C-alpha cells in the first residue's frame, strides 16, 4: 500500500494477492492522516498520539522510512469512545 499524497487515499501496490484478499486487507477508499492531522482531530498533543499508537489504542500503518499514518476511521472511533 502507498498513500496518494493529493487526497490521502490508499493506492494498492501490485502484489500476488487475489482481489478478495486485497479488499479484505484494506479498502482503496481508506483515508489516512498524518500524526499532526490525527492530533488536531483528537485535540491532543502529537506525543500523546504517539503514546496511544505505542500502547495499541490507536492502530497505525507504517510507510517507507519512519512515516506513520492513521486511518481516519480508527481516529474517529477513538473519539467516539
């Protein structure tokens, strides 16, 4: 998976998985947020968002390098709880 920088949607990379497996793993319409965007949506400090990620309270996707992205649905789910 890679994230389209323009609209922050997931773009699947070519792989040997069947289409059903790709769909089950991640929807193409998933929107990803940066640490800063997730922090502003949650109205928290970035370090607090990092702690939530490390404790498993906020699932994250790692991109190449040190980049971390959060699914918008996961962030909103944390807001509702």
